[in-house]
C-alpha cells in the first residue's frame, strides 16, 4: 500500500517513482495483506542493445568515464562517445546537487557561489547537519521527505549493512499486518490504557466462565452485551502482538536502542526509532504506527532499500533529463462522471493527432535502472558490493532516455496554475466556541502547463496549500485568529530563489526564535535559524518562486510582491489538507525539480546571492540574541517572467469574501480594548509548519 | 434575523460590484515581459471587511486598515535587490571572521565550550580563521554588568560583525522583553484561557 499511493494522496503508478511512499488516508486494508516480494519490475534493455557502447580499454580520465551494464556485465565506456550517440549521462556521484544549487557566473565572468550547494551535498552524504557542521559519529540524516535524497554512497552503506542482517526472519509479517494501525499514547495515558485492558480482560474471563463460553467470540455471540468489549479487547491484543513485531523489526534494523527502551512501551526511544524508520523509508507519518508504517515493516529490509534507491535514481534522472512529466498530469483533468476513468491529458503532434502526455520521469527511471542492471534488490546489493565508496566520487551511467515530446525546446511557453479548490471564508467556530465542520471535496492543486499548438497541455499536477484561518500574535501581544488569504488572479514568477530566507515578522513568538544546540562541546542557547533558513527547514523550503503582480504606479508599471510564493516545504504532512499562511507549498523535492525544470527551459539570468543584511536584536530570559541573515538566497531572474494564475476556487459557506481583521479566539479572555488592526507584510504570508 | 439578512444582501451586492466579473485570462508569455507589459494592469483583488457579517466574534471594521496594508506592500525592484559584496576568492580554503564589541569593557567570547578571546578596553576586536563552509560560529559574549549576548558569524564567506552589549537595565527597551517577562511571571499573573463551561 505504501508504494501504491503517491505523495499526493493519489493512486500512484510505478511511473511516479520519485514520489515517496505514503499511507492511504483512512486505510481500510484487509487484516492480512499479501506483501509483494518484488513490487517494482525493472524492464530489461531492448534487444539487440543498440545503445551498448564499446568497453574502453585505455585509461580514461574520470570526466570521460561512464558505465553501462550490457548483458549483465558492467563496463566502462567513453562519456564523449555516449553524448555523441545521443545518450544521457546520469550523474551518480556523491557531489550531485540539483540545478538550482549550481554556482553561476556574473556577466564579467566572476564566479557567483551558490553557498547552499555545499550544505545540500553534506546533508545528502550524511556528513553534515543543516548548518554544515559535522554530524556526530553514527548519526544519519534521513531527509528524503524533506527534499534531500540520500547520495549513492549513503545508499551503498545502507544496502551493505542491511544485506548483512540476519535477524529479519524473526519478524512475523502476518502479525504486523493483522492490524490496521497500532494505537500509541504518552507515558501516563499508556499506563492507564494498559490497566484498562488488563481489567477488561479479567472481566471478560469471568463472564466466559459464567456463561461457559470457551472463547471470547463465543461469549460475544452468547451475550451480545459483551460484543463491543470483546471486539475492543481482541483488537488491543492483536495490536500488542503487532507492537512486539515492530520492536523486533526496529531492533533488527539498528534503529532502536535496546538499552534505552522498555519492552512493550511506546517510550522516547521507540518513538524516535519509529520516526527514523518512517523517514528512512519515506513513509508519511510522524512516529504514529500507521498502516503504511506496518506495511513497510512487513517488507524485507532490502526491498525497502530497493524502493528508496529507485526514488533516488528518479530524482537523478529527472534532473539529468530536465524533465518534469511524472504521470501526475492526469490529476489536472476534470473529474470523470459515472465511474468512468479520468481522461488522459494529451498534446497535438505534427500530424494533428492527440498523443498522451508521457510519464517521462518514470520512463527515464526505468531506463536508468535497466542500464545499471537493477531488476531486484539483490542486483542492487551486488552493484554496491562491486563499487567501493570511492567510485561514487565521479560515477555516471550512459542511458538512452525516452524521446522528448515535440513541445520541448530551449524556451518553452510554460504557464502555471493554482486551483484553490473548495474555500471556506466562514469563521470555523460557532458562538459557543465549538468548531464547525468545513468539509472540502476538492483540495488545492498546482499544475504546470505548456502552451502548445493552441492548447494548454498539463505536464505535472500536485497537491499544494492555500491560506486559511491561522493563529497570529497581534501588536497587543495577544493571539487572535486571522484569515490568511491566497491572492487570486494573474501573477508572474519573475524571480526564483534557491535556498531562500524567510524573515519572521516581529509578531512571531520570541521564545520560538531561541533553541538549545550542540556547539563545540557545549549546549548553549542560540538563535533558532531553522525556520528562517537558508535550509531545508526554512518556512520557504529549499526553493521559492515569488508571485509578483504588475501594478500601475503613477505613469509607470511596477512589480509588487504581496508575499505570496510557491515554495518547497519541510512540513510534508501539511500537504495533505492543512492550510498555509497564503503561500502555495510543494514537497521540497518536487519544488526543487519544478524550478530546476523551469530554469532549464526558460531564458533566465543568474543573479547570484542577493544581499539582505537583516539583523534583529531581541531579549529572551535575561539574555540578548542577535539574529543575522546576511543573504536573501541565490536569485535567478526569468526573462520574460512566467505567468502564474491562481483560480478563485469554489467558495463554500455563507461568506464570499474573507474577513480581514483579527478575530478573538473562542474561550480566550482578552483585555477591554478592541483587537488591533491586522498588519500586512510579505513575511506574514509564510511561516512555519503549523 | 431579517435585519441581518438585509445587511448580508447589501454586502453581497457590494461584493459583486467590487470584484471583476471574470478572472483575468492568463497573459501570453511575451505580454508579461516588462517592456511589453499590458497598458492596463489587472486590478488587485481587494478583500472587503466583513466583520459585521459574523456576529459571534465580529470585530469592528477598521476603515483605515486597507490603506495601511497597501502602504506596507513592499515592492521588489532591482534597486532593492543588491548583489552580495564579492569576495576576492570565493573558493579559498579558509575564511576570516571578525568580531568587534562595544562598549570598551572586559569581555569573554566563547564558542560552545571553547574560549575564543578575552577582550579588554583598547582591544575589542577578535579574528577567527575557519575552513570555508565549516558551519556557522555561534558566539556568546559575556561582560560584567551586561546581559550575555549571542550572535553568529558565517563561515561560508569572510564575515565581520559589530556587537553592542546591553546593560541589564536596558532590557525593557528590547524586543521580546514583555513576552519574556510574561512567560516568567508567576502563574497567577498570567492570562489564562477561560475554561469552557
């Protein structure tokens, strides 16, 4: 199930491999599901193998070397020859970073360093943390869900270590899959729940004896008054059994520290191990033992690693081919009527025929897997065993990518569209302070189109976020609700910013701007730069496209920035139905892929790192903190800008326009004064993962 | 109730008049180029105040707010975007980080558990050399009579910073003082949310 659902809550196909595995919301999977041993078939290269290049016998310089697997045997080939034959060289090296993190050059030839590149590479290689400081020994960055896929060296280590584990057979997959999920609690509630279960068991046992029932099921059928209790009891029993298997699996995988864990309890050690497991395997959950988590645990370890490798290679393939079509474009098509399948998006070819928009990323990933001879997890293990870590300093593979559709070119007529979906402007509480249901059938979606032969052809479509009711600290220091709207209408992306910086408004909670951090042998309190960035945890994620609007100012037209961005986000769960402060979030890896694609197919100027010189001095707990942000990020300027339209969506409820003032929070006692006027500013549109 | 309905219909009419009838069609690619921009830029969508339309929690409409909001809308012009000062060698192995502290007092500069410098009147500067890209240097500066001061130097470039220390009595003038004081106030003085009845 985990691999059968894409990262957008949409049915996934194998052709959307880059999407991390995600649990199906409200999964109603059968009690025992069969977990496929090898769910991803890797097609073999076509026969005869026209793209097989002759093995190079001479010693070639590393920059001329690439590899191919031909008839099951790996060989070194000449990269220049591969290029001449129209093959694509896919970078497998540990130094890989997406296009948006490449250094630039000023018109005078001076280098424009893209500083986040080093951090990105350090994170992908488990060498450094988000600040670029060395990771403590043994620590891993499981950051795939945050937009930083592991490097091939990290995958190598994972395969080699996991391939040597012999404990896997001790885990009973059937017991794991016998439950839909495992309920977990904090320490105190867990004790209470355990006691409740124990006494319920005693009660049922005595009832069994009384009614002479040999099993609990028999008891439930003899006296239906016990049916519900029996059901609850049996479910808890099954969850306890499954929990023991989870413990075994996490111990086996080296994620759970047995010394810090008490058997049968969901303690801190267990919670952090479950989270690491989920992040290692791109399971969309935050330490909750969800169905998708259990399914991933029921799979062989190497099978999960193989799925992760495919996702890593999908990112490399998408960047090498500068392609974006990942099979998601179908989501932009109108909803079908009467159980008919959704219509495939198409484009017109030279002959005027409608041709389906291909899943280029999926096809390119298949081609890479095939050219590396990776059909099974065992193939991958063999591949990594024959390549020492040093090989990944410069390894590349020469692959024939699928032919690009006719609409491809150096300057594509791209347009982006955001459909806000169902909108509720009504305040979500009634006068008694009770939360009101505001159901949404249609969620916000982002679609990238190319205008081609008189049509708008969708290339990719993903879930995104729009603004909604959020808590904000007003000028009087009190917290209010405020509707954070997403602008509607035509805008443009003129600037794309790699590793952007977000400036917290002065209304941000000051306490959140301080954290304790390990620094050179001590744990002092420091300014918390996580949310400001630059970094994968930044409120603007790894990359942002600024929405700008042309407005008349006197006799001139000027670009205005109302603080709305399409940006990456570390808060991967927010993409599943939560609200932003007005911005449009995408998964970090998708945002990086999107903007790298845009820059690869539009005329753009590399502006380089832009100065910010921001400084904010503030007080907290008797000490003074100095927040310094010298840079805005690494800027690109699209010439001309790229149109982006935000559609109004379907307004539900009574109000047809948003309330722009602060609204008191129900149940909170405020002073006598009225709420202050709500401030507006660029940075109030983003903000955190809340 | 009838009055409320009437008020709502007036509001609805106002909304209909203040909004464009259809959303502007996306402009063709060349049309958004500044040089060939359309003469009539699309009118910004202006949200209207609906506070009165929501009796349970309705705040009073502030007529001045939209104007203020508009004033605050910043514009990113080329003039606002300034390229960072170029380094002589952006790929050098090491970077120099310079800290200058005022006023002239005896101060101790630490980086985690490491002592970086002891400053004294007459020599209030210190310089650190770090490998380029080795991560930021979070410093703490302590001086008698002054509040501990935390700052950061960036090691992905040559960086310098001037720090002004604050005396304890200056704390109320700093951002966050009120909120920090509220946080540390005894529970009775804190504003607690009203319990649901």
